[in-house]
């Protein structure tokens, strides 16, 4: 099995060997602090660089679509480019076979993404949250993208009542098909969105009934659901308050070193965060 890892301008893949029954990890490339993680990696995992770019192409999203064996990625903001790129990466088994395809799209500054749960209302689509731009249309919000040609997309949710979203950042789906989205104020601080009209909030959206609810406020960034849907995990980047400065007294649960803060999170099929 393999799990793809994204780091700014380079796309890596983590190749795992046969599952280790002992939880022993014989690799200098990775450090494991939990036996469960080492057991998933196998005895001799390896990290392989698949493709490198001199611009920040491999930034967020990172959604693997198994039927087409394609990894969907969103770029960072790039100088002199009006919209973030969406990339479809195939041939993930080795660098020689890797192919990066630029997708023609109209989603305004896509960031986080998640493959929708098949068998639920929307079917097999890739959900992208879009930060939006300084323009009112197309709005920031949740978009559904067809993972098959012609890769068309449509807007699912573009506002909370009469109020436009601030700059949606990440999205996840629980097993019942409910969509969960974070909406921090980062776009304003980056100069790509107007003055926020809403607090930092987390929303749930039912695509069948179109019911939208605020479920939490004050701290959203990355978000993922547990496999059974009983827990929604949210990354808290409390130091980034949206005006370009850092508030080190802001609320947060985990801080890394070198003045950075938690961003995206992932949950595997075993429930590991």
C-alpha cells in the first residue's frame, strides 16, 4: 500500500512494506512513537520523491481517487497567477511514470479537498473548498468536482444565509454524507478576500436537505471525521488571527517548533489521527 505526502514544491510517496506483526520499524527515514504506526508502515518503508516543481504546486488537498488511481492536489497562491491550480497526478508508482495534469477549472482559489462518500447523495465526486477572491462571484464555499472527464464542477454552498464565507479552508465528510467545513479569516490577511463578515466558524452541511449549521467557532483550520463519524477532529491555528500578525496568546491545542502552528490533519481507516 502507499500513502502520498505533500511538501510545498515536492510530491513524495511513502511506500509501505508488508504489515509488521511486531510493530518494529527498521528505517532511518521515519520515526515512530506509536507501535500502531510502525505496524502500518511495515519493517522497511521508504520515501520516494516523485516530482519537484520550482513553484508551490503541491500545497493542499491531497485526495486519492482509487477508481482512477489519481491524486488530486491544490497549489498555493502563486505570484502573477490569478487562481490556484488544481492538479491531477497519476502514475504514482515511480518517478518515471508520474504524470502531472493541470485541470481547467473555475473554482475560486481551491484549498482543502475530500473524496465524497460513495452511496450518499452526491455520489462519486471530489469536494473542494474555495477561499474565494475579492470579487463576489464566483463565491468562496464548497464545490463538487467530477473526477472523470471533463472534470466539471458545481457550487454546493456559497454563503451562510446572506453572509459570504470568509475564506473556507478545509472539508471532510462523515459516513452519513454530512459535509463539514472550516471557515477561518486567512484570506483577508493574505490580501485575497474582503473584510470578514463572520467569525472563525465550523459548519455542517446536509446536501439532501440543504440545512447549514454553525457547530463551533473561534478556532478552525484543518478538519477530518473519524471512520465511524462519531468524532470530528479540528486543527487549531489560534496564532494566525487573519491580519498578517501572530498572536501567541491565542487559543490552540498543539504548537510545533519554529513559530508554526497546526494545519491540515488526516485520519486513516483504522481511526489513527
